[in-house]
C-alpha cells in the first residue's frame, strides 16, 4: 500500500468491536448465508471496525524508490491506497526492504510476512519464478547465519 | 566483463590466492591448469588454477542438506549459501605504469588486494606472457582449454640443457619431434639425435595409426640420417647418408666403465681395462679380443691382473665385439663426418636399427658425444683465444633417450653427458634428455636443466624429482598428476616465463606437415633477406 510518498506492506489486520473490551457475539445461527446476517442486523456494520497495520518498507523521493525509512512519518488522515501492479513492480526492483521485514516485530511471524509479501510481489512480475529466485538469493545473503530460518522462508515462497 | 570468474577473498604469497566464484560460474567449468588474470589495484597478476573446491556459508548445510528435489531451493542456494572457490597460484605480475609494461611480466612478489576481480586469461594476455610466433618463437601447442597458440622461445631454450619426461606412451616422442623441428627452424643450434628406436629420422610409429613422417622427409636438405644398421635401414626403405662403424681402437676404458652394470662387470675388471690400455696401448681392445690367453699372459702378470678378472672383462668385451657395427678397423672416421655435417648446419639423426640393447646405445652415444664434445671444447677455446666470435662452433644440442642410464648417480660422473649437463653451454653443447624415469637421474644433473617438459607421470618419486626446486611445487604437482594420459604436457623452467600445461600441436596429418614446413619457410625467407642485407653492408 501507499500513503503519500510512503510505501508499506500490510503486516497485520483485525476486525474488532468499536468499544474496547466488548467482544462480538456469535450470530447467524438461523441464517442461511453470511450475507443474510448483515441483512437482518444492519447495525453490525457500524459496530464493528477493521484495522490493519502496515510496515513501512520504503519511500519515494522524486522518482527514486528508497528501501529505508522516510524522514517523516505518515500524516494523520492521509489517504491510503493499494499499490497497482506497476507500482509493486517498480518497488520490488531491488530487495533492500527485506532487511526491514526480517527485523520487524509484529503479532504475526516475520517469516510469514516475508513469504506472503514476496509471493504477492512475484505476481506483478512477468517472470515470477526468476523474481522469487533473486529474492531468495538476497535472503540467503541476509540470513547467512540462520540456515533454518532461511529454509522455512524459502519453503513459503512457492 | 563476461569472462569474470569471481573475486579474491583471501591470499598469501606462499599459499596462493582464494577466489570465490560468481554465482553464474559453475565449478565444473573450472579445470586445474587453466590460466587466469587478477586485476589488482595497481598491477595485474597472472596465475594458474591449481585447485577447485566447494564452500558453504553455514556448516549446518552440510549436516542437513536442503531438499534438492526442489529446483527452486537449489537455484536460490547456488552461489549464495553454497559456492565454488578456486585456488590460484600467482606466477607473474605486470605493473600498471608505462615503465613496467615495457619491462614485461615479472615474477610475482606480492599479492592482489581484497576483492580484486578475477578473469579468465584471454588470448592477448597469453600473448603478452608467451609472445607471438616469430623468428625465435615456435608454436608448440595450445594451453589447456584455450585456442591461444603457446609459443616457446627456442633461441632461449637451446641455451640450457633440457629434459622431456613422461611415462611410456604419453607422447614424449611426438613432443620431441615437434621441438626438434622447432629448433631446426627457429634456432641456430644443430641437433645430434641418438635415435634408439629409429623414430625421428625417416618415419616414426604412431599408436593406432599409419606411420608418421620423420625429420628427413620434411626437411630433406637439413637432416642427415646416419645408421648403425644399414640392413635395417634398407629394409625400412630409409635413404641413409652414412653408415657408422666403430673401430676397436676407438673404444676406451672410460666407455667400458659406464657399461659396467649393463655388461655385468666387476669393479676390478673395469680397473683391469685401464691397466691393459696402459700396457697394450691404443689397440688394447683388439688384442684382448684377438690374442689367445697364453699370448697375453705375460702382460697380465706384469699388470698383476688376476686371471678371473681378465676372463670377466673379456666376456664383457666379447659382447661389445659381437655388435655388428664394431669392426677391427673403421673405414672412415665417424666423428669427423658428423662434425662436418653439423658444421654445415645439417642435423644428424643416428639410427640404431636392430641394435636396441642398451649397451650398444650407451657405448655409441657416450663415445661419439665425448669425442664431439672434445672437438667443440677445442674449437671454443681456440675461438676464445683468438677472440673471434665467428670461430665459435654452432651450438649443438645432443638428444639422448633413456637418459637415466647415462645420468644415474652412479655413472653421471663418468659419462660425458654428466659433464655436458653440468658445464652447460660453456662450450656451446647442451643436452635434450628424454626419459621415463626421471627419479633415476642424478639430482645434480636434473637441477641444472633449464626447461623441463613433462607429460603424465604417476610415480611419486618421479614427480618429486622433476619438480624439485620449482616454486609452487605442490600446486604444480596437482596439475601434473591430472594431465591426460596422452598429448598433454606441463612445461616450466628457463624458456617459459611461467609454468603452463599445454596440448602439443598436431603432428601426423597432411595439414600439420604443411604447417611445419611453412613455418620454416617464412623464417628462411627472412634469413635470405638478412643474408642479402649483410652482404651489402
């Protein structure tokens, strides 16, 4: 995703109740489909909230994409967009962002995040296998002392 | 650059340079003996690949290897977590500034910096080191896996005694033939070849093929074939220039002494030969062979030679007397004939025909060489006394086979070849030694050899003795031990700036003969031009 000049990779997402501490109750026992639940209780859409966290993976400086943190944080109320494939391709020309992802701490394991991100990026490339091999090589260099971790990430790339 | 192999990761002058291969380069393409250049910061280095190995970044990869059934994992790990390394022995270096470029490659005294790029040596690199084919340099073959022509400076080559070694059947004879042609064309030296198996003069054998042409067929006007065995030469339809006979009085006790072990003589019997020479004079051998025991008894008593010693000597001399070419009186002086030819710049090949036993070879080669060497020594001394360069005799290269019989530690002090090898070119005579057991050759002689060319050797002692005293010995050893059993050789020493493994050029096809002859013609044309110039000066 992108907001302003900052690129991020979605690292976590959750849907919770608006009121902290109040858990959603299971519904739809008598309904036939999931959609029917929202039709019979339209208030649900207002009571629940979805949030996602993005790991800042780089920023754009003019035409140049840099794979390190931007000098300023994202602005409050800035609009957030999903990157189109062209942007994804441009962003993943080099693999400097992998280092940020490896060292990030999120509720989800970083290895899963790297695997998912690279798989998704590979879809934006014409030769997705070549892209994954190149990414794998970069990972192998970054994780030179952590063979087991490397092996588990590589297992998630396909 | 497309030829880049990798980068230097560690180096020491003594142990050589470690290079990590770039990921697209496969270790399987790297072969021991290949040439590479290293682009240092200030200078370039030339070196040879002497070892190839595989490395892993994490030891755990070795104990729990990844699932190689998955090509993806393999592709990712190749060149990153697992990689190839090559070990390079640097040999020469050339500085970056103009002065050192003019100076040419120098022996290596330092090492390249970290992460210097390593490339495969190109044709022009090789040319820079070994030179182009010209009037002194002769194309002897191609470096392994390269198209470049490897040229040998033969003018430099003949300045020292040289050796060609290799197991039987590895192509020593072909290599020698090529070198002889080279010397014939590109150097001022003349050759005297003691051709034990009649391989060089007219035609030679070729394993699994038709016979190949000898020197005389290619260069009729510059090669003379002498024979000890006219009958055999005639049978092989060889036109010979001279039939060699050796008179009894030409054989001296020194000749007998080097034959001691082949004739199975005792020390005392050899001693007796010296005494008989003293008391009976020049015709001692004839008298021993022709006089009856009674007739010679008084002489024996006088010289206090024991009867059994005399009989042992007589038995040994009988073997010599029975050789067909040994006659009571030689019709013509062989040495003079040979020298006449040599002085005219004609190379002499002496065929042994059916006399293949080592005693005949030792006797003839040693005897003739000794007398030729004595004449050379005399001419050389005369020239030095008169301070006249033109009076100096032409440089002579004597080719001997089975050299360990002449040059083993026991007899090398006695044979003339030991002297020639040691005194080198003081008297313009040098040796080309061909042998399959270099470990049998006296260390001192071996150490004096200028250039050594060796085909495959697999005996540890032979390898050690050939490489004795060469820098980077252990690395060259791996190269030498991995030469193909045929038609590959390693050359190192005086005439080449650095050791190189090569494949000798082709010899035996119609095209190869043409190439050999044409290489000579260009030099003859140059020679004529030079002669004309000199004439008008």
